[in-house]
C-alpha cells in the first residue's frame, strides 16, 4: 500500500508517519519509484505499537527508539531479552534523587522478597526515588504498607507474565511485554482510582464496614 | 524566615519559589516591609507538597493548582472531599480516546466488581482509554486478566486507605491521600518492574517452576 493508505488504515496522519520514518521508529518502505514507497502489514503493525508507546504510554521518542531497538535486535533468550526491553522503559514520575537511606531500603525490600535482580537494576533506584518522595513530603511510607504493596504487585506480575503465555512467536511476546508494561502502568492507575473510591465509600461514617 | 532560608530548608531554588508564588501554588508570606515577606512552617510544608506533586508525581502546574484548591477549600465530609481531590489528579498516559465498546467494557467491570462509582467518573473513561490502547496495538487484554488485575488492585486500594488511618487531622488526611495517590502510581510501577524480573526469571527454561 502507499503512504496515504497506510495513514488511513492506521489512523496516523501522513506527516506523523514521515516523522517516524525520519526518526527511525518505522522501517522504510520498499521503493517503487524515486519518490514512492510501498508499505505492508508489518508497517501497519509497527505504527500501532509506536502509537501505543507514545500516545497511550507517554514515552518520549528517544525511549521509543530504544525499546524498538531491543525488539528488533537478534536475541539470546526470551528472559534476557525481556529484561533488557523492560529496563529500557522508564517508569513515570521518578525524577527525585534518592539518598543513601532510600537506596538501602529499596535494596532491603528486594532482598526480603527474594526478587534478587542485579544490584544496579534501574528499577531499584526508581523505587528508592519514590520512597524519597514520600519521605520528603512528610508522609514517609510505613514498612507494613510497603510490604503489603509489594505483595499485591507480585500478584500483578504473575498476571503480567500469564498474559504472554497465549503467544508462541518471540516477536509477539516481546511486543506484548512492551505494550503490557507501558499500558499496564496506566491500567493499574485507572483501576486504582476506581477501587479507591469504592474503598473510601465503604469506610465513610454511617456504614457498618 | 526570609525567602533565602525557606529556599535553603526546602531545597527549592529562590526563583522556583517566586514562580510558585506568582502561580498561586504557594501562599504569600506576611509582608514585613515593601519588598520583604516572612514565611513560616506552613510554607515549608506546602513547598514540599508542591515539589512532590510536580517533580516526583509529574503533574503539570494547572493540575497541581486544582489539587491544592481542593485541599484548601472548606470541606463537607472527608469521603466527598477525598473523591473530589482524587478526581482532580489525572492518571498518567491516558490520552487515547476510547470507543463505545471500550467504555461499555469499563462500565461492566465497575458494575461487576461492585465499585458503583458515578457513571461519569473520569476514571471510568480513563480505564476505557487504556483498554482501547491494548486493543489498538493488536494485544487486547483478555477478560480473565482484567479481572485478576482488578483483584490485585483492590488489595492495593485497601493499603491506600489504611495508610490514611494513622492521621487524625483532616488536612493531613487529604495531603496524605494526594501524596499517596500520585506517588503511589510511581511506587506500583517501580515495584512492578522488579517483581516482573523475578517472575520472568522463575519461568525461564531450565527451571522447575
């Protein structure tokens, strides 16, 4: 198909597609003349992945490029690849710089839960940055609550991995992991707002529970 | 204290403090002369809340202003106020526009879980937008997984509300809810990355589980 049809079928405007081509987020089409290229189903699919990562996931172009590089790279094992891809996805809202006490606490939690990831995993520092945020606002997160959050999230991670079971193709698994990780954060945030309203209503005065 | 001391104790640069004053995110100090004002502990505390919302939570200034307006407004019941405050906090990454089928699915989940929030709750549309994102990338989220995520998040919401039990002051409760909601999304994202690594390693070939 030509770029106009690619635009129509994907819902992505032609100038945006050209921008993605320039930025290397989308593979060039097969040239049919000096100024025209032909695109296929692979382009359509890649476009919808790029769009999910940018529009819904809110990732900057540089992060999208890094994630796609991992998806396209020749791979060793699925597990190693998954780890590299997930490391490239920056969790939102962790700009604060953690101090020694926050890092120590994050590392201790990882050890206690038996999560044994490598010590320089960026997610450990990300966790420490969030703990620093709680502390600096004068609302440090109590140990009991941190552990209960970790337990709930272990349940989330089991679902995350289960969603990948339905696919056999390595490409699909990686793409699913990327989509599920980025969109999953937004999903959990949306579900949490709804569940909070309910839980807050249950505890309002004048009710039994 | 003068603005220089406020800056030193809060770690927020003087120009940033002046910007917050202009934008109405921080109350003006008590004027001691035509060009000088005195600030107190309340300013210090508000500064750290603003910083948490912007730096760690990633909220734009307009959203911070709206959240603070709710915190400062005369209040009816804690539950109602909590609801209004939480509604003002936009969950990240939900720019996609949901279609009818996504909205219907989100509303059905809310009904099935007994979350009975009001039908125009922005979080329902936020949830629908995320479901649309999964669908559009060609990785629609299966019903079984959605329900299991919802169960895990109900556990999260119970912890959320429990963290507010330790405080008696209404002001503190609201501030804690704001901090916990915004930072909590980042916390869950960070914990999820770590728990995913662990879960993925457990399932790698060559292991029993």
